[in-house]
C-alpha cells in the first residue's frame, strides 16, 4: 500500500499547530495543474484553421458544453468553465497516476484521486454550488425539490425525509465512487505485479504458469484502467451537471 502513502517531501512543517508540509500528494496535484495548463496553453491559439492540439482542446470544451446544454439547457453554458476544469483535473490526475515511472528506483506515480480527501473536497465544492445556486434562485422554494409533484398529502413527510437523505448523501457517493474506482484498480495492478515478480523468482515452472498469465492480465487491466480514468472523469462531470440542473431548473 506504499503507493497510497502521503509523505512530506521536505520535512515536516508546522505552523500554529497545523501541518503545512509539502507532500507527494501536493506535488502530483501541482504536476496535474501544470500538465493541464500546458494542454490549455497549446490549444488557445485561436487559429482560423485549428491544428490538432487546438482541435483537441476545442473538442473537449465542446463536449462538456454540449453535455451541460443537454442536461440543464441554455443556462448550462455558464457552468462550462467549472465543469470543464473539474473534468480535466480528474482526467489528468487519473492518467498521471498510471505513468510507469516505478521502473526508476525510488520513484513511483501517485494518484491523488485515490484519496477520499481529494475526491471528497471536489464533491463538496460541487454540492455547495448546488445549494448556493438553488437557494439564490428559488429561496425556500428550493425545498420543494424534496417533494415530487403529485405526492399524496399523507405521504409528504415520509417522501420529504427520504428525498432529503438521498440529496445529502450525494456528495459522499460522488466522491466515494471516484475514490473506490481508482484505489481498486491500482491495488489489483499491484497484486498482479507481485505475482509476476514472485513467480519469476520461484521454481523454474512458475514463470510460465504464474508470471506470464499475470503479466498478460496486467496489460489488459492497464488498458482497462485507461478507459476507467476517462469514464470516472466523465461520470463525475455528468453527475455534477445533473445536480446543477436540480438547482437551476427546479420542478
């Protein structure tokens, strides 16, 4: 589980009893922002005939804009900067965590989205936006979200309670889904890598029976993890847009 351990890089730094150490998690988040900045910088040339880089950035931006317009309507375009940033940060962080730099002694990739503290904060930010927008636009009428139209009068207290609990669970499920998917995939790759190394160091027949199948399975799962990285970023952005729709278009 060493790949999930958060460690200070330049010693422990405490200010007023708070641990402000610069950790490997912070380093990889900075690297994520750096890669994202380079990606956007290369795609904002605004050439009349866009190159491949600019076309890639415009395609991702158009994809997110189309998703928000489809889920929220024309007003959804005002949330494009936030959801686009959210999607790209998660996607780049997921992909950086799969870099095979572990072949260099003493180094290993770190997946910041494999920690609930990171995914939870992203989910809480999105959930807070929903609450702020919902109450700003609709006031206390926002509570009508928890009473579906046509609910029988005797059932309103029960339905209100169930819908309220379901609504409050959203940030936990949103952050937990991404955290579990990333951690589970990396643990599985770590276990298979252990089989490969252990089999290669054991009896003469184990490399064929244990190491080779494990290596082939690792290659297949690594390809699947690349797909999961994109899917999880998309799911996070999609659910965020659906939650924002509840706040904007209150039914």
